[in-house]
């Protein structure tokens, strides 16, 4: 069953450009993952909203264990966030 991720990242306006660039680089790598079906980055008033779909939970787990996830999300994006809300869901 397909597995979806909704992530709302909030940040200071001064960090938005770096976070945006990192998320767009992340999108390039993620779309090449065999388990990824969709990776969409949205800009919101206070940050970013990500919508991701993977073939299954294993596809997401592989994504979260990838080198590019560590490089862009863990090392760059997360330290700059003022708030982060992530929701996981099975696609019906």
C-alpha cells in the first residue's frame, strides 16, 4: 500500500532561501529513488509544505536512510527550522 508523508516546516524568513534550495536539491535526488512516487515542495506563508508518496513504508524508510536525506534534511534543513510537523498516512 502506498505511503504518504505531509511535512510542514516553519522557519525564519532569513533562512527560507537556504531551506528552499536544499529542498529543491532533495527533490531531485528523491525523485530518482525507486520507491518514490511523488515529491512536491510548496512554499507557504511561514515556511514549506512537503507532500511525498512512496510505494510503501519500506520505500520511505530507504529514503530516510539515504545519504542525500542526511546531507540536506538532517544537516541543513532541520537545524534551521522553528517548527516541524510531520504526518504519515497510508494512501487508500
